[in-house]
C-alpha cells in the first residue's frame, strides 16, 4: 500500500522539479512562415497528371508505358537479352525501318485492346522489313503465309500482294492473333508460339505434356528450336525496352502515313513520284501499274498532292502499255485468258462499265509493252549483278520470281519487268 502511494508521488515530483528549472522568460519560439510561392508550386505539381501513352513524344515509349507481360528470367530469355546487348546498333536499323509503320501498328493494337507486346512481333518476324520473304513463302512485316493471308481476306495476285502492305497485313495478323488467343484459352505465349509454328503442332505439344503429367506452360513444351526461341526473343526485347537497358532510337509518336483508296486501276507513270512511294507500297508488284490494290500508302504531308494526281488519271500516258485491237468473235473473257489476266482487271484498266465490246475498238492491256524480260542465270551471276544490270532492286527481283533466298542456280529463268519511263 505504501509502495503504491510512493510510486504515485514520483511523477508529481518530477513535474515539480521540471517547473523549478524552467527559465522565468521562455525562449522565443522559431516561427517558420509558409512560402506561398513554394506551396503553390507544390500544389501545381500535384495537379499535373502523368502523360498518357498517346501523349508521349516517342512511339517506343508509348509501347513501354503499356507493357504488361511478366518479366522472365528463363535462360532462353537471358540469352537473347545478351545477344541484343552485344549488338547495340541493331535497334538503330530496326527503328529506321519501323518509322513509317510502328505508329499505325500500335494504334491498331490499342483499338482492339490487345497486349502492346504484339507491336514487337514484326521485329521478331521480319526485322521490320516489309519486303521480306522466307523459305516457307511467308512475306511482309508479319510474315504471313499465302494460306493464312487468303483465309483472313488479304488479296494476293500477280499485281498486288497485300502481305507486303502495312494496312492489309496488320489487320490480318491481328485477326489471326485474336483467333489464336481464343483457340488457346487466353494464353498469349501459346498463341504467339502458334503464330510462328501453327496451332496444330502447339496443341499437340500441350496434349503430349498433359498425357505425361508435365506442366503445359510455354517453357515446358517440346517445340522446334525456332519456336522455342521465338517467344523468348519477344520477351527479351520487351524487357530491354521496359528496363531501358538498351537504346531504342526514338520514333515520333504521330501518324506519318496516309491511305488513299484506289478504285479500278491506276498508272503512276511518273517514275520519280513512284520511287517516293515504293518503300511504302511493296505490295504493288509491277511499277507503274497499280492494279488489284485497294489503296496506296503515301506520306501524310503529301496526301493532297497524290490525291490530286489520282483524280487526274485520265490524262495519263498509256503509250508504254500493250494495245489490242478487238477482233470479230472476241469477248473479254477470251482476251483476258489469252493474256493471263482477269476480266475485272481488263475492265478496270479500260474503264469499261459492262462486258460489251465491239470489233475494231482498241483495248489497253495491263502489260508493259516489250518490257517483260526473261533472264537466264549464267555462271558467276548474282541477284545483285542482275538487279544492277537492269537497274531494278533486289527486292523486286525476288518478289517477281517468288524467291525466298539470294541463292541462284545456273540456268534458272528470272522474269524482269521494266518501264519505259
């Protein structure tokens, strides 16, 4: 009892002793006045919202801001990261090639609410080379095969290959990816692998793992070497962009191209003008005729000029094209078959509204006059030498002759299309 009373007195003693040592005149308090300017700046900074991906200056950074795949430390991913880092100039060339296309690709992916990582697939597929061909006859930025392209309604004809057109090929590739995503129950890694290998083989690999009681994630599947490295290449590029451990040279985050619809057939007989467009229109196979193409792609700041040029097509010079005088008994189908073209192409080229024709009238055939050359490969010749001789590009030679490599066999016959302009 006494002890409790003693403990209760102690705090009071300390308080009183504290009062005794307190100076009679308390020390003046330091008053810190708020700086209204600093406070206003702080409030302003708090009110500034971060830029949205679309507001950023660089398309690569627009992609970086939306990357969602989980980082992977798998050895295959790390190996590819090391490869990228050992080739620091690689992304310089990639950015140069991607500049006309990447904004459009990113915009289309965002419209569909797909993972932004898909914008990196042309880097893995073709190094962003719109004219690329593979040994499997896949073509373009997205390396679409003829069967996949046709299934997703991409036009392929002797005059136009939509797989090499950024608009048509991007639409088809994203349609394909959406299909694969559903086919593989929402597993993007499986879907991306199937884009490269084919859905059947990936499904079989999953089925085999299930049968053996093994995991079915992508990295656990037994797949061909090319496909087993395909997803890691994509993940490695995404992780380097996310971590900013490698420079991705900036690409302006704005639309640099415009699409001009084409109805019927068009002849751009000004070679200088066409050369400005060729790198944006690899899908148009035979200069200067634009046949079967639903549109042409032009630089955005030149679209008014090209629209005016297309509007004045009737004044074009048709002298370089073959002319045919209609004979008694001829029909459009007979003439078209004889010259290996379609009736629609023949009608479009001659602005015909019906199939009725009259003997004695002349038709213009969409075939360059005396300029379809057959070249037989000789010993010591290469694509580079042949292209230089005829003053055409190697890519065009490969496109005209459906070549997937630069290797030529002696005696092989190549078709070369030349223009008189």
